[in-house]
C-alpha cells in the first residue's frame, strides 16, 4: 500500500525512524520512507540530470572496500511517492542552484543539506546492500553495521524537505556544517568531483564552478570555525585547492567526539526541531573547563587525508624532518595563492 503525500507530511518523525531501520538500510525497502519500493531501477543517488550534464554515466565511484561502481549503477530502492514527490522538489532546487552558481545565496543552504543527506544515505544503503567480498558473502556487507545509528540525523535533515521545518540550532541557523566555495574551471580536472568520509558523515561535491562540503555533525564544525578551514568559505579556489579544503574538513569530521540531543514537535503545518545540548563521548575537559568535542588534531594524520583526497600528485604533503606542510592553500606570506597560479604551477610540473 502506497502512502499519499499528505500522509507523509503528517508522519515525518515516524518516517525518520522507519527509514533508518535495518531493513531499509540493507536495500530491501524505499530508502527515504521505509515502505515497499516501486519496481524498476530505483532512485539514482547521483541524479540522471547531473550525470547527463557532466557526462558521468561511465565514471565510477570507489566504495569503502576499494571496488568501483559506475554512477549509472549507483541506484537504491525508492517508491514512486518519494521519487516524484519531495525528492523531485529537492532536485529541482539543486538544478536551479547549479545553473545559477549561487554560492552567496543563503536560501539554498537547507536544500543543499537535504540533497547531500540524500546522497550520503543513498551511498550507505548501497554499501550496506553489497557484500564486502562477492566471492565470500559471509564476510558481510561493505558498510559496517555500527555506522547505522548516527545516520538517523541525516534522515531528519532529508525528511525536513517534506514540510515546513523550523530549526533552532546551537551553532548556527541549522544543525549541520556546510561550506560553499567558488571553483575556477580547469579542463584538466573536469567539472565534477565527489568524495566522502562515511565514518565522519562528510561529503564534498565539486559541480561546475561551485564547491559544496557538508558534514552531518549537528553543526560542530561551525562552532569551531563558521568559515571552514583557514577561513576560506566563499573564496575562489582551484580544483586542487578545493580538494585540499575537502580533505581538511573530512579529517576534522573524523575527529568528532560528541553528539547532540534534540526535542522535536510537529503540527499539521510544520515540524519544529530544537537542538538542546551537546553530549561529548568522553568526559575530557580543557584547562578553561570546556568539554572536548573533537579529538586532538594531528598534522601528520591531516597530511595523510590530504594525500588521499587531493586530486593530483603535488608531492609530499608533510615533511617530518622540518615539520612543514606543502600546501596549495597558503603561500610564504600566509595568504591564499591565486587559483590561476596553481594551474600555472601544475602545467610547469607536467
């Protein structure tokens, strides 16, 4: 039995719980409402319009186990009501955002977060449905089982697209971290790039001349820096520079050492979500008495993330003998290098 759109609106909180169930996350039910999916190909995690626009159908994404899957095959079960209802509304907003390259438009921030959560959840569902080793299915799925519970918050962000939702967050306007950047085109790097750190629940997308990084962390990264790494949000970056910023956000996401509590209420017209408190996983305090919400930063570990996510071989990221970084984000004067100078340096290297 399918559910009418107005019924979905009335039971958003129930949908979040059902969509986060183990049956949904193993790929048996609609990934966005937990009901029986429509027969057919399902929902494309990377939408068809984006695949067509940037010629991505045959491009591949690397899964957690190191195998690759073409974007055209990256689909998850979905029912007709969700596919042609609130998910389509989200996609329409993102089409408009990408077409306008609207980095400065704050009105898109929630729609972008909803869309990024749709992609994150879709990737998780796909990796939970696929065996880690196809020759030995007994080894379990690609995604580990202990990754499931925290993604209920991603469902909350996604499901907020079903009806008017008012958030009261502790670290900003919304209970998530999101950074936007302008990206200078460079044909050597194409027009699209996707990277994730599922453990940190972070995702980065470079789409044409726009870069978006989202972290499903309740807004904790916004608490420690609302402008992102090195205060560069809104700046113009080369694709290499954007990949380095992405690596830093992914690394910071991996250090998260806290979660949040929420109180939610609903009326027929709207959903009210109040973020009430931060709950550190450990009872470690700093000298000023503040509780720790991120584990200690390590330059060496950050360098390994940059080496992993930077989309070109730029040489050694961190030299332990001098304890210095080789960064595309800072020159000798501590300023952001011109993005076009990065392209010139790359051409000289080649």
